[in-house]
């Protein structure tokens, strides 16, 4: 989104756009297009000298300028290191390398103007402008700049415009990864590798011999990186096999492409890029990638969204599934399936390009293989209801968690056997100690993680038995999408080559739309029978073992609207009866407070329960509401979420995090449940945001109307905006 301030800036065609991406603004290209700085001793005076004097001689005054006011946008001449040091000394009173509303500094700093060659000064006031100054100086310092010409418009930029711009020009690129020789020593290391000798390691499927040759050659050419290259077996991956890799964790190879090396002129391989969630999540994740793709497509990064679909197709072709993430300890675990919708969205953007239909054909074939091989096969398929469950294979304690994560669970068993916790884990994982109750606990724990909702009291100790509304809504969408795509694009007959046939399928068989239509109707009927509660007007999960419907009220009920599984009557019931249960200050909460129950020291909060809200729940609910014509509700919910994210960004140094406490108006990003929050621990400037929140932001802005965008830029709470528009008789339009 272009900043509203940009239209007032008159610049020659050769001058630098003040809203350029950081690598342009502070890089060599931007430096060459900057006006020359005149040699004058005043520009070498440390910014802190005058500000320190001002502290001692007078209290902060109203904003004033010693420069002549004019029509030209103001620019500052800033010595980077000295100003950064002084800014932090004055304003970062809690010492966390951020300037927020919680800091108790004077909230004012003077900068010398460029027009006066740094002599005349102007006050930079308020948390937002000062925190933006901190961010800009930190970025400039990273580019090695000692002195910069800084446009004031980068400091007082509309916060909606600024965050949108950063997502598009900075965050996506900073979240982009690839796996090949250029970065293998970095991406191969795992912060969740708790072994004695962490080293880069990659596992290659048997169907990709060219990758095995590539990585073994790389390991020989660069022995210093200690890259360990391993084949995966061609036979079925079992829980015992995954367990035995615990001492040798590594990356799972994903797609590569052939290219010509411009330096040597020879052909070689390079990894297809993908976007990671952010924070400590530095791998290729499952449903995160779908959510991210929505934002990428809006921001014209079709290349990345398409590349992630191709990576998914590679994973399904060679491993049989889309992984929780591409690490060896996730070999038995998938995540919520979104491939058909993701591929169709990408295809819509590239349909006029050569090879677009082949791309769609491969993606649909991959989805069919995943559908049959994972979701409609044992152990995930419940044969009685015909519905599917999150039920991954695995043995022992999940190795990716911190060593203390399960201490409270394991301690009684260790004491029972008279051994330490560490000794018990080794014995239990190896099978020398048998504990069926613990087997059951970890079966459900792995299922919670496969669901993507780790963790929640909705799923605890029961997840593997549940036919959930979320998973079955997604599979309904698969069935409908596959039927429509085969009918519309492939002449109602899709050939299935052997590499995309799961166990039980006949190689080289043909798929027709009629079969998939019947599957969707059958699933919809089962969802109505087992998951729909007519009295409460919403869907609930179903325990396939106890054969009873659950009572936990979850925002995943709206996934049935996203997928189209709900009838218009059911959608209306959810809007009337369910929506008020979940709508709070910042949008939708994951579950109701009543369903979560009382929390305390012995029953701590779970991050996918009340009072927390997550971007995927917002995105899918907005889309579902729009699908059924509930535009006003979608706009309202999007506004609330966008306001909360923008306000935290404005008040807390540009922070964008993994999840939010959607009931807190002041500091919703402060979440201390379970794993804390990803995206808040940065020094000076947030460089990535968080993948699916970035996507929710740019997507949400396509839903709200123009008046709403202006109100968001002015940080107007929903209640105020709603009241003002009603009084004006505009109803938001």
C-alpha cells in the first residue's frame, strides 16, 4: 500500500523514493541517488551533545523547528552511530533495545536538518516516531552506513502503510529460505537438536538420486561444514524408524531445480525457495505455508507461493505427505491439508503462463495421493463414521521439545522405576520399559501437534480419537476442489501416474469428477450427523472411541463455512449463535472461556485456548463469512484484528508476533502461555514479523473498506469507528 504521505512529495525522477525498501534506501543504489552532503564541521557534532545539553538546561518543549518551513518534505542529516547511542541512552529506559510506551524517557530527540547541513534542528517526538527512528538507524547501521539523509516521512508514516510496506518489501524476503550448498551449513543446524554433537545433516528420499549425488559431492568439497548425507529407506517409514533417528536429527530434502551457474557456465542444482514462519520456526512448515501464500499472492510474490506448492508436491511424491515441517523427527507427522486451495489460488495468477496447467495437474495429483495415503487410510480414517482424525505414527517422547517440557508427566514414571528422568526417557524410548498409559498420552500429544493446535484443552489426552471439524472441513474442500478441477480443466478424466498413486490405488488409473462429488456429499452428511449441533448452532468434534460428540466450543466451527460444507441455514445459525461467543476486542478468540475452564498453577493456560487468537482462525473465518454473504461481519472482525495488530505495532517498536491475547487492548502481544511468543525478541528492529500474521494483515486490508483503512491509520478503535459512522449515517461506507 502506498503511503498517503507519498502524494505530497515532489521529487525528480532520479531522486530516491522515501518509501523505498531498506536495501534500496540504505544500499549502494540509494547512496548514489542521494544529494551530496556538504563538508561542514557541524555535521560531525554528535547528535547526543545538543540533546544532552537540552536535558540539563530545559524541560522538553513543544515541537519546534529552527529550519525554515517550506513545501519540500523535511529531511535529516544523521550521524548513525552517535545518534543511535544517544537515542537508546535517553529513551530505552528498560534496556531491551526497543522504544515502547513502557519506556519512561523524555520522548523527544532533536535531529539536524539536511537543508541546513545539520545545523538547524527539529524535534522528533513521541514513541512511534522515536521507535521508527531506532528502527531506521539500526537498519542503516546494518548496511554499514555512518551517516544518512533520512526522510521525515519514514518516521511519521501512517502505521498501516508502514506495516504493509515492511511486509511487502522486507518481511517476506527475510523469511525466505532455500536448501542447497549456499546455505546448508546454516539451515542444516537445528536449534531443537539436543544431541551431543549437533551438525548439519540431510536425509534424501530414494526417488531423488540427483540430490544425493549433489549433497555428497558438496560434503566432499567442503569438509569443514561436516555435512552428513543420509539415504532414507525405500520401504514404509515406521514410528520405530523415526525414533531411531533421534540421535541423528536432520533436514528432509525438498525440491530443487536445475540451473546454469553464471560463474562456471555449468549446470547445477539449487533449492526451490520457501517462506518460514519466523522466530525459532526456521523450516518449511505445512499449514503456515498456506496462510503465508495468501499474503504472498496479494503482494505479487507469486514466485514464492508457486515454489511452495512445488515443494509440497515433492514431499507428497517422495514422502507421501506434507510434513509438520521438514525435519527428520516429523517423518510420521503431517499438518492440516490446504494444498488444493493453495494450488488453485496460484494457478489463477499464472494461468496465462506456459506450463500453468501442468503445474495445476501435478498439484491435484499430489493432493489425491495425500488424500488416499494419509487422511483416508489407517490409522487416521475412522471406519465407522467415515471421518478422519489427526493420528500420526510415532514411538516414545517427541524429541523436538525441550528436555524439561514433559518433566511433570514423566517424573512419576521415573520415580516408579527408581531411575532419573533422563534414564527413564532412554529406557522408555527403547522399549525396555513399557508404560501403556504413557503410550496413550504421547499418541494424543503427537496428534495435537499434527493438528497445528498445539496445545489446547480441547485436544489434550483425546486428540487422536477426535474426528475434528477442522480436518474434515479441509478434506471436504479437497473433495470439492478435486471434483471441480477434474471436470473444468481436465476433461473429466485425470490420469494418475505411479509416482502419485498411494497404497491401494491402481497405478495409471483415471480419476473422474463424479467419484469426488460422491465423496464430498458423503462427508458432508457424516459431518451433519456426527459434528453438527442443531441446538447450539455450531459444529463440535466427535470422539470416535467413546462415540460421542464433544462439548468444547472452538472457532474451528467456522472452517465449515470456509470450505463450503455448511448449508446456508447452518451458516446463518453460526453467525447468530456461535459468532457472539467468540468475538472479542481483537477479533476471534480460539475457544470460549467456559470451554477452557479454570486455569491456575496446577492447570496452566494453553496457547490455543481462551484468551488467545491466531491469524489462521481469523483468515478462515473472514473468508467463510464472505463466502456466505456476511460482508458486514467479515469487515468488522477484520477491522478488530487489524486494529489490534496495528496498535501493538505502533506502541511497541514495530512488533508483529505469532499470536495475540485478543482480549487485551493495551499489550496484546504479551503472551506467556507455554512457549511464549515468537517475533517479540528482537534488537532495534523487527525484521520478519511472523509469517501468517503478515499474511492476515495484507489479506485483512483487502476486506475492509476505504473508510475503515483511514480509521485504522488513525488508530481508531472499532467501537469509536462504529459509533461515528452510525452517527454520520454512513454505516462504514
